[in-house]
């Protein structure tokens, strides 16, 4: 029952302390709490947020946390959601603080942003969870029977791990007749006891007395421990051991080695003999001290028995008892103070770290909190904390050993995306100790870089009439940011082009930046426009940048010339009056035409394709001015009809025709009734038919000629036989046009060769086609070989080879003479001179001028130089053959093609084609008085010999009689009325037009345009039909004559070809008739055979056949032929008896000499 009662009281005490934790306002630190030991996990300690006057949400937002000093266990933690401090793990006060009366946990509440530190002290209250305990369960005493009443004997003290009221409060002794117990209080609040003799002992009556000693603490319920005292009654002994001093104090450095003598206690006993011998032992010692110290029973030396650590305990109190042999004892106190040694390096704790760190943090921003702890004494605890200097960070000292890691400059992830920050902490001990810790810090990407285009602006050139969906150009933007922040998407900024949404013309691939055409462009609608391309990344918020893409529409010749004057109005035609007295060269009229195209496509040329009198009028090729080619006479017809063709300069060229009606008269009154002067369609169609027929016949004739030439060339390449059927040719037969070539010589080794040569060869005199073994002797080589020759001879068996198959060189026009164009390189693997390469240019012509006038080459290096300056307008490219030849014998060579491209420079001013003054006269345009605003009145036509942007022309009125009356198209050159023409406007209007190209620098030309506001031509009365006179239609006659001539010549040529073929068929192909055997040495027509085999160690004969019809041979050997020709596979041996008569006949006496040689052989 007593045990149950004590546990009930203990549990009530724990609950009491759990729910009534006291905040001690006078405690050290900002907050102080008291909590009993042994509380359950999760038990409430206190509400930190409330006690600090903070909102619990503030703890969460400021990343609040608790750091505990001096131990690796946390014991308590904070709930950042509620702000409460709770028990995290079991607290054992005896393990934590040992015998110290005051036991506390020191916490630091760390708040970030900004860094704030609060000290929290948690006092741990003792709970009576330990019972008093004697070091020995049995205490033995020896007391002399002579001991007097009142004698005192010190007893071993009991030990209780609890402190204060829970420590030992009383001792009690079981009732007996001899002893009582005296209890005394120590200076530290503990209790000690002495055994007091109350009745003298009589050894004869009782030799041993057994007593029970109890120690009781002051807890609720109280706990107790017991020991048995065995008292042995001895003979008389009247002196106790006496220590030299009641209290001993000493200091001991931590980390002292084992068996180090801490100090020596000494006690003396006045008795003699065995009663005077003193032994020592610990009468009261804590468990921790008992593991660290021992005492020598005989000498009293206290020694180190375990590791001494200042950080575990700074002071130990021990009771030492000295006793003699009879059991008399006395006690002394020993205080051992542990002195600190700098044996602990500082420990670095990263309490807080923002990782990764946004790259847009401002300098001075706190990104981490570093705490450095040193377990050594206060004198050694100050530490220095540093980081390396090559990082944009530094450590700022904060509270005590707390440091803030802050930025010193702006971070840029695109330059450095992570840092390794090494923190070094050094204490001030002797010697100083240090430790390091490396923080791996990443820089988080912030979308701080907009996409950047590779070019500041783009230019795209698109031909008009392009295919929808075709690529226009491509734009590229780079974003150095990471992942989605660096992903670029492209779009077109909405706008309008010529009043139409941009999306109707262009689209862009959002991923690749390729711009596509949605529809076909028309150069005549607009010639250029600009579009804004937006490159936007995928960041938040997204960043973007724009670039301007200038789209230029290039002109194609898709518009025929448009004739402005004369123009038919309905079924009536305009007639020009020509004075009868007009002289040669007089300006009679003018055809005005414009072309909606530009550049060379708008360059118009005029031509009279039909006229009543072809020799009477002429027209300016570029001006369209009709002038008298001779003086007008009375015999000339009054009615003159001209058909004018206006052709542009495009590819292909487009044209338009118009009719001009001229009336040779000085006044209308002289003109008789006129009929319609319209051009008869039937005559026009006849002319067209004649032209088509002439072209067709001519084309067919030329095709036929080309086919005949091609067939002849093919027949020449094929070998032909001189006979049909199985006929024989005499062994000594020579085909027509062949001659015998005979020669002698000596070859030292076996060789075989066949040589074939055609009669029509114009490039070589002798060629070896086939070689039958590797030792074949080349036609123009000499082989020298002796049996003793052992050296390796390098033959010219490798030609020079160029490093590339072809070369391309780009040269700006107007280049400096002597400048380098390009360099070619060829390699020859042969040795020495056989591998030495020389370069040369193959002679050719460029634009009708020898190549050497334009280029030269360094024979040793292969560097090609320009001899003169090039002109892009003369020619834009040409090709040249470079020959690489080695220095062998015979030399070998190889060729390579170098394509030279001339690049344009803006060196030509615009050339105005219309209007142009001729002599002192000026061209005047007629402007109707009723012309409305926007009416097309005239057009300035100009071209530029340059190309590309250098030929892109713009027109501007720089001076005018009435600046607000006319306007000109910037790119078209069309002059239009800016407003309606009124009667008040001056009849004579002069305009000065400036035409400027788009080159760098820009070049310009000006011209004057004279406009006459008048309706005079419109007042000419309407004229009737003036039929075209057939007798003056010379063009038709010329066409008929040409057609008949070509047809006749073609038919005659066909007849001649057929006749020649028939004649050839009737001629025999052989020079003889009869069936003869084909000799083994038969030769095809137009070929010569040279054949030989065997080893010739002396003079040898050979036969070579060459055509007599060769036009390029330098020599011929015509000798007599005999039938002793060396056959294939035979060996010729010459001896003095060889009959030489057989070797002197000619081809003319073939039969006679052949028989003679046969007779000689028989002999």
C-alpha cells in the first residue's frame, strides 16, 4: 500500500508541473521557462509567439527555429504553426546536469528576414525519481571494547542523484542497546551521519553487533536506501586517523592521461603497530566521478582512471575516508577543478540558407545564417569566421557567434550559375584551431534577359508572283536564361500592309523563326514593306524584343508596256498633222509608253514594225520620238500609217503595238474626204503567218543539218571493214590511204605493244592504246637497265592532284591590280623533281580578251592575282582552268576549274532613259486640261547598271513650277496630278526629277520634264478610213522572198544528199574482186597496226602503218613491204645472209616484189 501511495503522489506531481509551468521573469534570457524532468514527448513548455508578442504566422514567415547550445540533443522544439514550445525527447536531469543543483537548457530562437535572436532558458526541475544508495551495502566497523560512551564513528554517506529536497534529508538507525545515530548537515545542503556509542561494549558478552542504517530523501513520496553495519568488538584502541587538512583542492587539465596523480591525501593515526596503519577509500562519490578517479588504499594517491573532459564537467567533489585497522575512521573533502584546454575546433552550423538564390537579389541581401560553436571555455570561445575573397558574398557578424551570409554585388546566373563558398572558423586558443565548411550555392534563374536577335535588322528579298507558303527569310534570337526563361517564341506584330492585315501576307513559325509568304506578292502593288518580329521568352513575366524585317519585292517582267499616247478612244483614232515642208530629222510626233515594272524590265525600246513608206520615218529607240528620216516630198503619200512596237528589256521580253496615223498636210482644209486609216487585220495576220512559216522552215532546216553532222561524227568513231561477206585479203595487202613505216632498233628486254592511229587525228601523231605487260615501253621514254642495278628508281607515275575538285573566288569590282584573288594547291607524291609542282593558267578568253589580261598565277605558290580591275557591269563571272604540272620526264599534269565571281559595288549613277534631250531640243508632254487628281500624266524611266540594292531606284521632285500640282511615285517614277488641273494653272510646267539609287554611298541623277497643259491634239477632227496601200507593203514582200529562198535551199540540199548516197552505194568497197583469204594481219580502214613481241638483243625490224591522209604528221617513212613481216608471237633474228632486196620495194610495185621475195625465200 505504501508503494502504491508513493507512485500516486509522484504522478500527481508530474501532472502539476506539466500544466503549471512557470515563466520566470527574472531568469537569464529573453524568455525563461521551468519544466520538470521526465515529461512526455509533445508536452507543452510555453507559447513563444504569445510571450514575445508576435503573431504565430510571423514565426512561419520568418523561418523560426530553436538552436540548443552545448549538446547534440534538442530536447525541445517549436511548432511554427502555433508558436508553442514542446518537449521533443525525454529529459533526464541527472544525466544532463549530474549533481548540479541548477540545471537548465539554453536555447536560441532564430528569426530570419531580418536576423533576430532571442535567448530562451528552460530550467529543468528535479523529480524524485532516484532513491538514496550506499556505495556498499555492508559497512564494517571494528570498535575496541575500551571505547567510552559517547565515542563517535563516521559512517559512509549514501548518494542520491536527485538534488534539493529530493536529495538525502535524513539518516535513521535501527533501535539497539549500544548505539545511537548523530546526523549533521553539510555545507552543500547534504547530510552526513555518525555512529555514537551509547552503552559500553563487552567483547566477552557480544563480539559482533549488527545494525541497519537507513537514508531517506525529502521527495514526495520519500525514497530510502539501507545498509547493514557490522560492528566487531576488539581490544582497546583509543586513537582515530586524522587527515592533514579537512578539505583538499586541486586543478586538473582536461585530457590528462590515464594514471595521472591528481593529488595525494594523507591521514595519520597515533596508535602503534597495526592500529596505526591507515587505509583510504572514497566514502562519497558520484557515479561519473567514480568512473574517472581511483584512490590508492595505502598511499592515498588519487589517480585519473577515465577521460577527463572540461565540456562534460568542470568540477568534482569527493569524500575520502581514512580508517585504521580497528575500524576507526575520519573523512575529508576533495575538490578537483577541471581546467579547460583548447582541444575543440570550432564547429560550423548552417542554420539557414536560401538555396538556390535568385539572381536578382540586391547587394546586401541576407541569404544564410551561420553559427559557430566552440565547446572550449569562455576565454577560447571567441572565433573569427571568414570566406574566400573571390565570391560576391561576405559574412557579417551578428549576435555573438552568429554570422549573416550576405551578397556584396549583383549575381548573374548567365555568368556564374553556382558557387562553392568555403567558410573557415578559427578560435583564439593557443594554438588556434580552425575548421572549414563548404556551401554549394546555386543561382536560380530569373527572367532578366530578353531574347536578343542575332542581327539588328533583317532584309528579305522576294520575287513577285512567288509561290504561297515559300520561305521569305529566317530570324534567330538568343536568350541566355535557363529552361523556360530561355525558350524563345516568335510572332509577327500586327500591322497593315497597303491597307490589308499583315497576316494576309506573311506568317511565322513560332518555334523556328522562319517567315513564310501567305500569298503571292505583286511588285506593282507595293515594292517593299516592313514588319516587326517579336521574340518572346516563356518566363514570368515574359520578356520580348523586336526586330525590323524589311521585305523587298523584286520585280519580274510580268507587265507589258502601256501606251499612253496615242490611245484609241472608242472606234476613232488620233491623227498627227505633218507639215509638207518637214525636213530630215524634224520631230513629227511621239509615242509615249510606260511599263509598270521597274529597272531593266521597264526599259522600253521603240521600233517601227510596219509603215506605209519604210524609208520616210524613223523612231528613237529609247525616246519614242518619230522623226523624218528624209525631207518630205510632193510624191510622198499624204496618208501615212505606222505600226509601232514598244518592247521592254525583261527576260522574257514583253511588247505592245500601236498605230500612228500621220497626215502630210499644212492645214485640214487641204485634206480631201478621208476614209478609215485603220490598219487592216487581214494584212496584219498575213504578216504574222509569214513570219511563223519562215521561222518554222528555218528551224527544221537547221535541225536537219545538225543531225547529219552528228551522224557523220558517230560513223567516224566506229571501225569499218573494207569488205562485205567472207572474202580474203592478200597478206601483203595495204588498204587505201595507208603507208608502210619501217624502222630498226634494239630493245634489251621482252615487250609487247599494239598501236592504233586514225587518219583523221589532229591532236597526236602516235598513241599507245594497250599494254600487254607491265614492262611495256612508253612511246617517248628510254629504259636503261643493267643486271647490277639495285637502286630504286622513281618513275613519273603520279600526276599532280589538287586538294579540291573546284575552286570559287569572289572579287569586288574596281579591285586594285595585283591583289590576290585566291590560291590553289596541288600535291604530287613523287620524289624530288618528279614531285615539284608548277602552276599555269590554261590560255582562254574572257569577254573576248585574253585571260592573261585579267589574271596571272604564281607558278611556284599557286596564288592567282588580278592583273587589272574588274567591272561588274562588263561581266559578272567567268571560269579559268589552272594546270598543275610536275617537273618529271615526261611531265604529268592535272587541271582544276576556278570560278571567279565579280561582286557589285555602287559605281554607276542611275541612267535616265526617258525623257532625254536630243541636241538642243527638249521633249514636251501634252497634259489634258481636264486631267483629274491621280491621273497618270507621264513617267520617268531610269535604270542602274548596278545590281541588288545598288540598283533600287527612288524618284523625287526636287523642283517644279507649281509644287502642289504634281506628284511622282517614289519607286515607280509615275508622274500624276496631285489635284485637278484648273484654268488658272500655268500652261507650261517644268519639273526637275532626281533619281537616286540605294547604294552606299548613294548616287543620283536629275532630269527635266516639260509638261504642256493643252487640248490641241484633242481638237483634231475625227478622221475616217484611210486604207493601207498594198504596193508599199515592203515588209510582206521581204518575208515572202525570205521564206521562198530558205525553202528552196533546203529542198536542194535534201536532193543533193540523196544523190550522193545513191552514188556511194554503186561503188565497190574493195579494190579487187574475187574470193581471197583474209590475212592475219588485216587492218581496219583508217587505222595502222604496230605489233611486236619477243626479246630483241640486236637490231630488229618493225612495220608501222600510218594513214596517208594525216594532216598533222610531221614525218612518214614510206618503204617497200615484204611478206616477212614479223607475225604476232614470233622472234626476228637478223643474220648477214638476210636478203636485203626484199626490203627495198615500194607500195607501187606490190605484186612484182612480192613474187620476187617469194622466189628468194625458196632458194
